[in-house]
C-alpha cells in the first residue's frame, strides 16, 4: 500500500460533518463590525446578504456541523478526492522526503471551490431564495457557483472583472454551460457600474468593484442573496472536507505530516486542508509545521497589517479584523488570479496571530518553474495558485536532500491549470517578470484604512 | 454499493495485460499492403516507422500481451479511471434506464490517448530511439505523446495542423509544458511542407499533410521513429485497459450492459471500451448491442466504402482495408476534431463487416445539446467527441422511458472539454450549424482511391 500513487476513499468515507476550528482555538476571534456603526455585526446585519443557515454557521461555536444529505449527494459527483504520493517528483528531486498532495482539480469546476458553492446554494434554495449573485476574477469561483446553482435550480448572476471577461472567454463559457449569466464588471446593470463606465467606458474593473455590484443587486431584491467564495468562516468550514479526507487518507498509509504547506489567497483552500490537522496538533496527536504560502506580489500575511478593514473597495461589507494590504490595494496583474485578494481570511489571520501557522512568500517565476517540473513528473498541469504550494513543498524536499531528513510533506493541489495555459505560455516564452513590491505601495494603501481599535 | 456514483478500483486492479481481439474473431483481417507493390506489408516495411516491439504487437495473433512494469508505473498516475453511474442524468431524463460511463478525462492530457502514448514511448525508449515525431489536430494526441515522452526522456516533435495551431494556442502550450516541440503544418522543416507553403503561405494544413511531414522526418533519421494515436491494431490493443477495467467495475456492482455505445473517430476509444465486452459476447457470457457513433459530417462507417485506402493524403503509409470516405476527403470543420479522420480503424471496420457492431451517425447540434445537459447534471463538461456517445446513450434512455424497459447502458466519456470551450461558446450563441453531407462529395473523394482487390 505504501507504494501506491493514489490513496482513495469510498463514497461512504466522505466526511459527514464540517469542522469548525473556532471551537478549539485558545482565544476568541475579534468579531466583524458593522461598516456604519463600527459595533459588532449582528445576524440581522448579514440578513440581506446570506440565508439564515449560513449566518448561523458564520457565527457558530459548535465544533462540528452536519453536512446535509442533499449536499453529500452532489459532493459524490467527485468526492472523495484522491490523495497522491508524488513518487515521480520525489525521484526527480532525488530527495529522501515523502511528498503527498491532495488533489481538488477533479471537481467539475476544476478546483476546491465547489466544496462551498454546493452547500451555499443548498441553504439558499432551502430558504426559498431564487437567485444568487457573486463576483469572479479569472472565473474559478463564478463557474463553481454556476455549477452548484444548476444542481438546485437557482439562477446565478455573476459579475466578472472586465479585464478577465475580455481576455479569458473560456471560463465565461463554462459558467454559461451551467446556466450562469455573466456580466463584465463594471456593468451597465448597477448604478455603481454605470457611474464608473461614464468616467471610463473601457474600465478594466477589479474584484472590489465586482463585489460591490453583486452585493448591491442582492440587497435590492428580496429573493436574491449574495455568495462569497472565500474569506468568511462558513466558507473555510465547508472546505474542511479536504483536510478531513486527507487526514483519513494519511492514516490509511500510516503517514504523518512533518510539514503542511498550502497556498493562501482568501484562505479557504489553506484553511480547508490545514484546520483538521491543526485540531490534531492542538490536541497533541501530531506536531507538523503548518505553513502558508503567498505570492510576493500580494503578501498579506508577511507584509500586511493585522487590523480592521473592508472586504471590498467601496466599503459596503462589514469590517473584518484581518491581515490586509488595504482595501485600495490593487495587486500587480500576476497570473495567480485567486491569490490577488487584498486581505486574508480573518480566521487564517487569527491563527497566524496565535502562532499556530507560519507564512512565507514566493515569486511567481519560482512558482511556474515548480509547476512545469510538477507537470513533467506527476502529469497534472497545476493552476497558478497551487504552484505556490508546490514551490514551497519543493523547497522543503530539497532541504531534506541536503540534510538527509526523511520528512513527510503534505500539500493541497487545489486546482488544475487547463484554463490558465496563457500564463504558462508567458512563462515558457520568458516573458514573465517577478514583482518586487515596494513597501511604500503598501503603506499608501494602508493609509486609507479606517483606524478602528478592536 | 448500487447507489454509488463512482465505482473505483485499486491500483493493483489495473489490468496487467492488453487484450488482442484478433485472437477471438471468427475471420482473419485483410492484411495491410505495401503502398508501392500492393503486396502484404512485412515487418521490415514498418521498420523505419515503428520500433520492433510495436510492429510485433501490430501483427501478433496472441490473445494477451503483458503490460510492462514501467508502463504500469506511469498508468498509476491516473489509472484505474472511475466508472460513474449517471444518477443525476437519469433523473433529469426521467428514465428507468441505468447509464454508466467510464471516464478517461482524469488522465494528465485529459483523454484516453495517454493509454497508448505511454507504451509507445516506452518501447521506443527501450530500443534506443531518441526522438518521436507525430501529427496532431486539435492537440489531444500531441499533448499525450509529449507527456509520455517526458516520462521516458525522449524528444517529441509534433506537427500540428496550422489552422488549429493558430486558433487553439492552449493545447500547444500544454505540449510545450511537457517539453514537446510544436510546428504548424505545413512547416518549413520538411520539403513537402515547404512545397505547400510556396503555393500558399497561409496554408491551413490538414491531418494528412501533418502525417506526411511527421513520417518523412522519422524515416530520415535513424534515431527517430513515428507514433500514431489511433487506427492501428497495437493502438487499439493498448486502449483495451479501458474496457477491461470497465468490465471489472460493472461486475463489482452486478451490472451487465444491454447497450454499449462509443464514439468513433479513428476507432481507438471505441475499440478500447468495446473489445473486452465483445470477447465476453463472443464467448456467450453477455449479449449487449454494441454501437459505434460517428458525426454526420464524417460518416466513415455509415456512408464510407470498405476498401483499401491510404492512411494519409500523400500516400506514404501502407494501404489498409477499412471503411473510408477517401483519403482526399476533407471533412467540414465541425468541432469534434478527433472524429474527423477520413478512415476508420481496419479492426473496427472488420468487426463492423462481421456484424459484431452497429453504427449510427448524429448531427453536432444534438451532440452539444447532450453535452450541455450532461454538464448540468453530472458536472463534467465533455469534450465534443464523447458528446456523440452521450447523445446516443440519451437516445436509448429516452426509448426506455417510452417502453418502460430498464436497460443498462454503458459508454465511454473519453475526455473533458476544458480546451474545447470555444465550440461550446459557438453552440450556446446559436452559431453552430449541422452539416448535411452530400453523397456526391463522398463519391468524388472515393474516385481517387486506388482500385485494389484484397
């Protein structure tokens, strides 16, 4: 068994509960604040945005939340996902380290995002909501939500950052295949969008603007809600199916991780893999180093400040205490689209502050180099986001080669790169440059963040 | 177990032998002929093109051929592939039929093609060959061969039909990630290519021309051989891992196919799924209807003639007795790129002549409609090629709805459509047209085929 490439689980081994790490942390997390009053946000404040069940999950102190049968039924289209032992990569690196990766690219949308899209749509459907709105950048989240809406018969309206809408039509087509309606953002649909287009008809858009458009459409209609693909507690909790399965799979082959690395954008892929292992670490069963990996071009944990900030550019969302580069921060157009968020999930920021995780940042050329080496040895072409995790895993494996240590490394390959080949083309042509982010850029963006003590 | 979505196998359940259906057929197959002498081609005739081991496999009468350990090691990166029960599609169709599909899109290249690319490269490597050449259209085969070459350290040079090279850069990038060198065909590399470019600098190319370029480069160099992704006996034999696994998986849940449908281009995906079931049918264990599905725009089995023809346009390959539309036949640019070959594998043609399989043709709009319905219910966006098989499976399922029969349908989903989204976009926009192929077009192409009795 130890020699296999894939450690598989049966469908009846899909976790039946999500894990809420808040129940096990040594300190409470600072609450979100109402954007107007700066008082702790209440369930009512979230009412126009999310269904009751998700607001409850966002605030719950329960350690475990049951996964509904209807959600498990959809999960079964692709879950459990395989855990791979990277034999061929290890051999190429000539390392005594053992590298395992949990592969989420087998989902219909090709990433971990459907793990939360499906329950989010389910709870909205159950409460009679007819339509969901959301934003998307490169399209991973938008396509996942469109897929999930198709499963429960909801309409899905997506605001896609205009620059991506124009340059990457294929993700849009994927959303449309699943019945999603896609607007370039800024759009003529919302007042905010129109105001921006009046000033600049070719406005490239941004995630922050797209969020504002999607949110404003959701609050304006009683039967419409909004869905977010990362950052929030309930989103990270839904993603813990990744880590729970990985834990079971590692146990099956008697493997215990010495180092766990995950890429962090909003934080949902990282939290999904890491939190179940953190639970075991907190209870003294295992003792892995747990490491976040972020792009040098958007280093929220390693260079951002831990303070209250908005989730969007326009300041419509509640204030959240998180590592942030400032909600006005616009990352350079690096290709790891999913890692370009100005903030980090409050929950990931919190465990970082508690010293439960480390963080490093890596430049994109090292990441793509790792991605190409991974594709040549393991076959799968990774999405640009998880190449950060792969690069970090390779660093550890090469250290082991030096030291002779036989460390066990675990990481998450959160998606394939079939719709990101243009960025690989750029890398292979030698047209890719590393971003050397100046501290003054961060300082300037942070200067517009309201000064709130929490 | 009967309610699961995915029937999985362990790695040690990957077949250890390929199945050669020639050993079990009631009549021998007409031999390939030398293109010059029209005498049966000898092993020596194939020498400049293929390594000895593959020529032996092409001509063997043995029922089973052992799969080398080194090939199994690479297969384990993605094999065994899952067999799915399409619960959600069945429900949407409101049919009493049970639909199973064997999914080959989990391979690194995203289709069944690596099943033969890997052993082909292995045998070449073993005989000291340093480089392989091949042709590719949309790029499925080229990317599979590039992936396989990366596993055994061979160079890979690919001639891609120029029209695809220009309009679909992403498959090319995939080939380059795995180290492949890609030329648009016609190219300036070969004499034949240059002669065509002299007449038309913007020549769009064709599969036939690309084959001629790849073949001429292979025969000109002692350390270089050529690889073909379909049509030949050894290619179809390598693909029987699909059917052997599916047979085992069906057995595990006690399912017996009443109808087996597969899409046919060159014939390798169809043969791979069908031949192991045909063995069971020939020995009286089961009695499924076995049905080929081809595009109405390239109906080799349903409208072509069974006669000797060349495998390429320039007439460099041996003559093979097969269903053909004539080697000069250029199919309309329908989007199911892999189904655009003018001929059908001699082996598939032979079993068709023996009455062991049926054949139907389906228009592309019905196929894309089936593809979208499949994506909405089962999640996976299928490649255009297998939408033909899905459309045929849906036809049977809807007949069952009428008749009340609880038939068990088995098909192969031979690849995902992540790199074919442009054709879905065209379909969704309503810009897709069905081709009504005129018999006179076929007659004209057939008029240039040499008249050889065999």
